[in-house]
């Protein structure tokens, strides 16, 4: 059985007509700020993970006999290019007889998607050091 509508229910609806708009006006800016911040920090996390992986892959590439630092740097830069990281700095120390170190710095002030002000003073720093496979002399 359906409930009967009365005149009182129409009055209650009319009194609450503006309440929804006011509630939306209060909640919407907070909600959208949280959405934008989560997208921006998600981007930061993607670049951080990719920089770590690129440093590791470049170090693995440079540790084998016959590999050059330029080839390893190119490998790291190509991985960073996949996620659209701009102005990244790849530094390769070595390869020496015992180890190779790859360092990657990515400034977030030029890599933000929506609101770079959340991450403008952040620089992602990734380092990987591996022992080489070169024979000792």
C-alpha cells in the first residue's frame, strides 16, 4: 500500500528546496580540491616509481662488459619519456671496475599535471648502485 501525500509534505519540501544548493556550495570546493590533490600526488608517485625503475634499469644496462654510460643514460631517459617526465637529469658515475651508480633527479615544478603548486618545491631523487660484471685486472 502506498503512503498518502498530504499538504504538510509539500510544505516541508518547499522549505528544504534551497538547502541542497547551500550544502553543495559548501561541500563541492572541498571535494574537488581533494580530487585534484589526489590526481597530482598520484602523478608524483608515478614519476617517483618510474625514476627508481629507470635508475635501476640503466645501472643494470651499464654493469655488463662493453656497455657505455651514454647508452645507459639513453635507456633511463627513454623510460622517463614514457611517463612524460620533463627536465630530468640523469647522471652516471662509472662504470668503474667494481660498480656503477646511476642518479636521476626530476623536478616536479615542471611535471605537474593540474596544479603544480602542490609539488613545486619537490624534486624526485632516485639512485641505483650495482656491482659490475667486468673481470678484475
